[in-house]
C-alpha cells in the first residue's frame, strides 16, 4: 500500500510539477516596456519565442507616471486606440494574470508610443492543445488570433509526461 501511495504522489508531481504557473518579465528584462529601437527589438519578437500558459503572470517594469500598460481589444490594438481599454495599469510594476487561453493585446498608454511600436500580443496556450506557429507582427492581418510558436521541447515534455503516466499506472495496477 505504501508503494502505491508513493507512486501516486510521484505521478501527481510529474503531471502537475511541470505545469506550474510562472512570472514572466515582459521582454525578459526590466527596461523592455519602451518604444523599440528596431523591428527585431519588438516585444512581439520576444513573445513569439516564449510560451505562455493559463495561470502565468506577465510582469512589466517601467517608470511610474511616465507610461502605462493598457489591455485592449484586437481592434484597439490594431488602431492604437487608448480610449476604451479593457484594463489600465500605471503603477510602474504591473503584474497581469493570464486567466484563459487565447490572445491578449497590450499597448502603451503614453501618447504616440503605440504608433511607434510599443505594443504586445501574447497568446496563451490551451491546456490540452499544442498550437501552431504565429505569423510575424508584419504579417498579422487581424483575420484571426495570433498563436504562439511550438517547439520540440514542448513535444518532448508532453511525450515524457505521457510515458511517465503510463509507467506509473502500470506500476500501480501491477502491485
């Protein structure tokens, strides 16, 4: 019975331990929430290389009172419209929980910054699906949501978790 209990705990650790929510610093550095110096410096380039899961938190660090982060609709993102944000953050240390799968759109609230490229699309993966690569921001036609790129590391992790689950079930039912 003790072996069965230990095996069950081990299985739970492997199934849930790898999917713990993370705090992700936007752009990977403290001063990333700014007008990009080039297309390759765009926060969307960073987002395309990153994985976002339900429950993760995005963290922005910026100078309080000089800028803000606005969560907006897809249309307001495309038009850089700051008039009707879904949510507005201006504390200089913004933390946003990604509560559902799909796209999230963020723009700067500072006048003229969005038009100069200070904006971000984050696509949160569905808990049960691996999503195909996203189009680059220049190819984004707003016909559908942008999606996060997939990687062989994720495929490997899913395969490993499946194999460990099957092995644990085999051990539990064999005893």
